[in-house]
């Protein structure tokens, strides 16, 4: 599937790019595995701190916007529903 994407780098110009969603998915899959391996452990303490700072209560729900590779999912408490 091909998509047209509009982007504006200034107020006077607009460029149009055509993206192949299969290509985007392939590139993301390759980058995600490297990110998980390299940045996963480095940023894990920050993820744990973020979960602590939520000050959640049993039954709360978590909506994570921009979940990326999903490295925070294992940190969600068992008693909280989540969506991504």
C-alpha cells in the first residue's frame, strides 16, 4: 500500500512524498530489534520510574501513546488494564 504524505518545512513550501507502508514496516522491524537490544537496558530505569510516578490504584487503566517497541508493557501492574 502506498501513501502520500504532505510535509511543510516552512510556511512557503509543501513537499509530497510517497511511502510504501510495507517498506516502512520492514525498516521499523529492523530498527526496533536494534533499539530493544541497545536502548532497552539503558533506559529501563526510567521506564520503572515512570510506572512508579503514575501512582496508580487497582483497577486504573493505562493508555500509552506512542508505545514504540512495547518495552514498558512488562512493567504494567497485573491489576491495571492497558491499551496501546
